[in-house]
C-alpha cells in the first residue's frame, strides 16, 4: 500500500464505481470512493420498502458498446432458465445457455421485453409514435391530417437547430411536437423547450425521428431480433428487449461495490467532500466531513462525479475567476420524486396481445402527456422484474414527478404529497383510490443536469476544470450532462485509460455521448 498510488473518487454511483473497478482490474492504483450518503448506486439505486423494491427513474440495461454489455454480464450473468413470470406465463425466450437460474440464484440478469407507451387524451399511443392504425384512430381525423401535413412541412423546410423545440419540430413537425413533446418536456424541465439547448436532443434522442420509426416498422416483419440482446442495428429508443438485474439496478451496483472491496478498494459512506484543495495546478487533497468529524484525504488522482456546481464551490487554493464561479453557481438542475403505490389492481386494462401476470398492462413505464395532471411518468415495477414484488397478486407502481428543491412539491410532507399523487392517478382513471394498500415517497436531489441558463457558457467551465492535471470529471453530474448509465460508465473507462497512459488530455472523456457514433464505433 505504501508504494501504491491512490485515486480518490468522489461518488459511489455508476461512474465512480466503474472507475474504481477498472483501476483495480487494470492498474496497481488504490481507489478510495467517498460517498456523501449511505446508499450505493446514486440515481441507479434500488429503494426497498416493506418487501417491495423501487427503481428510481427506470433503468434499461442496454448499450451499443460491447464493452459495457460485457462488463454488466461479467458482473451478473444473463439468465439461463426461465424467470418466475416466464414460468407462470409459459413464455419462451432465447436464454443464455449455461447461465444462472433466477429461481435459484440472485446474481443474475433477466431478459425483459421493452414496452413503453404514452397516455394522451386518456388513450394509449406507442412510444416512439408509430404509424399503426390505432394511432390514427386515437388521434382522430383532424389531428391526423394536421400531423401529416406538419411533418411534410418540417421535412421540406428545416429549422436551424438552436433550441430543443427546433430539434423536435425538425423530426416530427409542429403538430406532433405540440401533442406529444411540448407540454411533457415542460413538465420535466420546468421551462419551455424553446429555452432549452438543442444539445439535450443531440445527446438523448439523436437517433429518434418519425422517419426512423417508420423505417423500423416497415423492416420489422422481415427482421428476426428474437434473442438478439445486442440489437446493434436498432435505434436505442426502438429496442425490443433489454437485460435487467433480478432485484433492480441497485443490486448490480451493490454487487460491484462488494467486488471492489474484495479486490482491495475502499468505499467510505456518509462522507461529504466539502473542499478540493489545489497546489500548483493539481488537486493535492480533499476535505471530508463525516458527521462532526472533518479530515483530509490525499491522493495522486482525483475523479469527481459530484455536481460541477458543488465541485467549483469547493475548490480552494486556486484562482477562481468571478465568471467561472458565476457560471457554476447558476448551472440548473432538476430534482426528482417518486411515489410508490401498492394497489390491488389497476383500472386501465391490457388491450394488447402481450401476456402478463394478472393481465395487467405490459408497460415498464408510461409517459403521462395529460395536461390536467403534474405526474410525468408511471412505472409498473411488476414488469421490470417479478422479483421486485413481494406479492405477485398485487400491482406495485411508481409515480414520477419532476421538481426543484425547495419548490411547493418538494416542501410538501410525505403524507400530503402521497395524497396529491394518489388523487392525480385516480383522476386519469389509472387506479381507484380505495385499492391503495401502501405508499412511500422518495426524493432525489440534482437528478437531471439541465441545458439552459448558464449552460450555454459551459465550455469555459470545462476548460477551467481541465486545467487541473490530475482532476477528472466523469458521470452525469460530474460532466453536467444528461448521460445514460452506459455513457457514464464509458467516461470512467476513458478516464482509467488516460491515467494508465499518463495523459492529462481529457478530450476523450468529454467526447463520450457527443460524437455522433461514439457508442457504435468505440470499445468493440
């Protein structure tokens, strides 16, 4: 240990844990993870409540990167025998030969079917929007005609893509944008899409458009993707299946944490980094507060997944220009709340041809586009994994709300907000209030880095942070970028590569999820 170099990693979410794991596997550097809370996994944690488990935000384990897919499968192998619900339904899947039996083993990834729909006008629409007859019937003749002509107009005359509104109208036309994107996006971010940078669309839904959805629908009858977990030639928003940990995403990251400790790494919980101490353009140490105790941790490398807003505020011993401090302190975030409701049954019926246990709707989550409620999405945890549910005869759902710390929703008591959320779900005829058996509320701070406000000046902030040679910013909050889980892992992968090679160039780390084909061409 005395001869080893040390990497201090701030945050025990997917990026921080991946960095520690890769350092232990590929270098002789000793990683120490400092986690502010007592929870492993960050927003990818799994919350437990009275024998039921909640996935915060919903995490499909799917990536175009072979490296990421193999990383997950090496940690938790893909199932080789039917899961509980497959057995009940007599469902046949192409399973991983020699893989674990989820009925007998816990360290296992399940193969799940992707179903997501939009609830709009109290009717279901496919997500992404499809060209099925049901779509047009639900929209009605007038809306359908407007949508068609609007889409043609958008294809003939494209806008310059400055805002997220421009980005979406170019791909769907103004009528469809107003029907399915405008109000929902405003729910999520709290501002109109015309105030949000087009960067959000380029990073989150760059492969999504009506044209690609139509091409995928036309090709589907002639394409056999059954059992093809990789789905490399499928747009991410159009995938038909994904893998998923038996007990939710937190299980995978808790497993990673256990392996890190077994390999000699350290994970210190309830340790908040309050100071980042600079000497000669390098990070020399960090100041840690744990309860009433304050101490310092020194290291050779410092890998940060903490919100950039907090990171810049914590920097000591280096010149911090006023404009840099102002950009950082005003970076916007969106906070997040989930209400878990255990109910006897749902009022909405399964009108699909997909078999489910109890014949509930088959969706993993449902986008709520209705203007008369604030709920953004509804998760049906039964469909993520049957092992999240203590009683398979009950339905366990998550009502997702987007808010800002300190606003009216955030400041409501648990009982007040649960009552409000329950009323909303009953209002749109998803449940009957009398069927609610149990409930819980979970709040997550800084869940979504936002792309407005001082974000337009972010390049200056990045250049300032890149100036500290041994500081590497990774992950969603570490880069103030709305990354998927696999992108956050890839920033850790590139960071370990840079450390191994002795490079202080952070370009490849920042390039993750910005190059047009990054995940398709890298890390095969």
